[in-house]
C-alpha cells in the first residue's frame, strides 16, 4: 500500500545473500565428511559463496538497493559462512582453534554493535578495514578447505595471519566509530 513495488519483491542482492547462507550447509557437511572428493566440493561451494559476497554489494549499489537491512544481513551471511566453516575445520583438526576463537569473538562483538545500530534505525556500513578483513578471512578459510598440503601450508598461514590482524584492527575501528554512528539521528 505505502511501499513501492521495488521494495516488496525479492531482488538480486538479497538472493545472493540468501545463497551464501544456504551454501553454509553443504560446505560444513562436506568438510566434516573428510574425503578428498568432498573436500573439493566443499572448496568449490565455499568459493562460490565467497564470490557472492562481492557480487551482492556490487549489485545493491548498482541497482540502488542499498538498505540498512542489507547492511545488517550481508555481514551476518559472511559471518555465518566463515564461522561455521572454521568450526567444521577445527572439528576435523585442519584449522587452529585459538584463531577461530579470536575471529568469532570479534564477529560476535561487531554483530552485536550492528544490531544495536539497527534497533536505533541506523545503518552501520562496513569500513574499508572490515571489507579487507572479510576478504582475508574468506581466502584463509578457502585455503584451509583446500585438500593440498606442501607449498600451500605457508600460504594458508600467511592469509590466516593477515585475517587475524585485520579482524583485530577492524574490530577496534568499529568500536571507535560506534559513538558517532549510534549518536546520529535516524534518517
């Protein structure tokens, strides 16, 4: 009635975000299955999900569909993909538990901050450091899913080190920006 037709229908950015959430299930199940074939399929599914992260934001901006809800749900989809995949990798002994804890604590804290902003009618857009953190986490987890060892081991650890550094730096940045963003009047 008061809404435009554009707001009522499901659009491509939202479909891509939902696809990323749906792909969590096969990634986790296949990672836990622990065969070389299942690892390759998990690698492919995670790779597809990771690509949707860049595509949904691009599509939202291109189609002028950026919204506070999209700014909330996009990072939640990312966090679900990364944390569930890391947890499965920790269970099968292929990812360091301590690193997963550092990443998950940061993700929970920033998600809580975003939820507070959302309840106050404010968006909390991703910072450049937050976007870089997500990219580094996606690459690191993807490399840990990859069923190869040898030369890949130092590359995995390099990406994981970068992801951990960016997780900490961007987490601090979000909390540094929070008072200004949460103090704004809703638009």
